[in-house]
């Protein structure tokens, strides 16, 4: 048989997905397994969104519609960008796609060529470097650490510039750390982006999920020059508990928006109409659902941070946004359990799943070994029960 395309060898299933698959298999086998792995809110999709989808199906809106999204949804997203982010993307420059992940993929397809360098502050969402590599680009992982709040600064970005630098990917609030960039930090990065004529992909999927005094700022709102170079990506999955509906949206400079539209026209055409009608209803309602989500997740965050603080040796980064706790587990690397040494964060995650029936995600999945990510988006009782297992698992690794 002839070989697969070379690019197929440059992409692999994410470890996050692999652990989730094992968790689901154990669950299907009837094991009492719990998960702090998947990045998915536990709340149900708002009823008005579900009803709008059902109504659209009953009304027969089940045929092909516009490639870049239903005009009504693009209008709603355009208004949302103006209202919440101070961004003026006309509907023509907005593309509705199958989740923010699809928006990222479309954007990278339209921008990244062989050899292009894409700058990615790390730890980062696993999909960014995988897709860049898949497309023949070079992901340039710019390390950040806990001491600097897991945020890239302008000096480090400037130092990484080469003639091949093409695009900076920002994700604030961020997965896996929950770091949120403030306006001054974004301004400093925007200056470098403009100075070096880069593009900036701003993934704002966790926009509404911020805690305490943290405030989300869209980098594209910081001036005409950065707006002209920024692709702003967001979606319905996190704030509206609509992960399975697969609706994300992109606001892009006109030429790029047109290219993404053409790519989508031959790739997936458009996301399911029913999902788009659900998104229209969700965006048309007041903010009470995202507010409820934020306050629920704030309670979860408090519980998770309290429970993690009680586990000896874990150094926890307090997240200002998103719904993950990211912590340093160096105190446990090198520990052993029944003759097996915990050499990596993946070893510890496998141990927790095999021995304590608890799914978690290793820091290595996000480009930072020696850390672990848990998602605290869960019912409080279920979260507490899962954290019992986490604590028991870590304590069992401590020397007797
Ligand atoms: C940073 C980031 N961007 C995008 C996504 C994907 O969102 P969607 O469900 O809209 O594809 C995720 C999901 O985990 C994420 O963490």
C-alpha cells in the first residue's frame, strides 16, 4: 500500500484525548471512575437554546444554509463583539465554524506555510503546536513560569523574533494555567506584534470565566494597528455549556476572513443549522447564564484550591480565569508505588487512573513537565469526591 501523506505523520492524538478515552472505556466497563480531566462545564445547556434548536428542526430549517454562518447569528456575534469587547467586526468578517477548535484550524490553514514560525507562550493548549506542526510550520514554544504568572512578556517575545516569525498565539484566560493578561501586558505584546508585522491569533474562549478582580481584555481592541493584524476567536462551548453543539466564531481582517470562508466552503460547509439557532437564542438572552456559570465555577475554584492546599508538597497556581487548577508536583516525581517509579507527570496520571480510578491530565500535554492539570468544572459534591481520590492518591505516594 502507498504511504499516508507525510503530514499525517506530523500529528498525533492529544494525551488529553487519550486519557479521556481510557476514562470512558473504564466507565463503559462499569468501573466507578471519576474525571477531573476533560475541559467541559458540568452545567446543562440553557433551556432556551435547546428549545430554539428543536423549533428550528420542526420549522424545517434543515437544509444547507450560508457557508460562513446564518446571517442572524453573524449579526448577533458582531453585536456581541461590539458590546463585550469593543471590537467592530462587520458580519462579513465573521465566520461561524464547528467550535473554537475549528476556528483555530481554519485560521492556521489560511496563514501557516512550510517553515513559518508560530510563537506560542507555553504551557499552552495542546492543539496549537500540533496543528502548526501538521501544517509544516514551526511552533516556537516560549516558556513561561509560575513566578511570572505563566505570562509571556514583551522582552521575551522580542527576543524570539526571526525573519520567519509570522504569528503569535495568545490565549487569555488561558488553558491550562488560568492566567489572565491585563491591559498593560497586552499593550506591550501588541506593540511587538505591530513592530514586527506579525499576525496575532487571540483565543478568547474562556472570556466570561474570570475570578476576583480579573477582567478580560481583547488585544484587538487596543488600537487600529493591532486590530488589523488580529484574529479574534471565541465560541459557545464554555460560558454557555454548549461543548457538544460545536459552535465557535472568528472575527478576522477582511482578506483573511474571505480566505477562511473559502476554506470552510470546501471543508465542512457550515456547522449544523440547529446548533446555530441554539447559539442565536443563547446570545440573545441576557447574561444570566454566563453569570451563573461564573459564580458556580467560582465556588468550584474555591473548593478545589482549599482541598489542593491540604495535599502536602503541591504548589498550586491560583487561576484568575478558566476552570483549571495547574500545579507543580515535583515533590512526587521519583516516588514509587508497588515497584513502579513515578518518573513523569504522565506516570502519576496513569497511576491515579489505574489505582484510584481518577482521570487527570499531565503537564507534559501542555509542554510543561512536572505539573498536572485538573478541571474543577463539576458539581460540588462530585468535585469533592474526586478530590478525595486525588488526595488519597498523592498521600499513598508519600514515604511511610
Ligand atoms: C484554549 C482553548 N481553545 C479552544 C477550545 C475548544 O473550544 P471548542 O469547544 O469551541 O472547540 C478549548 C477546549 O478545551 C480550549 O481550551
